[in-house]
C-alpha cells in the first residue's frame, strides 16, 4: 500500500483490490495479481498484501524481483533471496491462493499458458 503510489503513479492499492473483488463478485473464476520485491517494502507489508489478495479469493499470485528498467525508474532497494521467495509462496498457498509463482525471475506472465490450461482442465472436470 505504501509504495503503490511511488511505483505505479496512477494506481491506488485499495482501488486495485476493489477491481479484483468486483470481478469475483461478477463471477470471474480466475483472477491474478503480482508483487515485485526489492522496492523498499517491509516484511509485514508483503504479508499484508498477500493476505489482502487471499481475502478476496485471488487465484494466481506472482512474486518476482524488481529490476530497474532504466535510470528514470525507482532504484533496486534490495535483492530478495530464493528462500524468501519460497517462504512467501508457502504462506500464500496456506492462505488459499491456488497458484503461486515465486522467484527472482518470475513476471506476471510467468507460466501463464500452463496456468490457463490447469484452470480449464479443472473447470471441465467440475462441469
């Protein structure tokens, strides 16, 4: 929440959550969001963001390392460790998020095709 305005100039944390919540209320079966680590976030802020996303029934979460695309963008504050990515993945799964892709090179499209196929297969099985 604290860093959203700095990193995504026109975005608002609560508004983004409301859009995802609205989609769920409208019957959208699959929602996806992502968090980039290494922008100055604190551990409790990461946990809160994951809890907020889980509370609205998010299906897919990506967690990746922020990489500064050019000098005009925010600098990298820190490098998250592989163990940290593993721990956040475990926590998100325990909170009920169906699919969590978590690692330094993970981006929002990471394994998107496989995730889509998985959800399609599950939807056909329950139909």
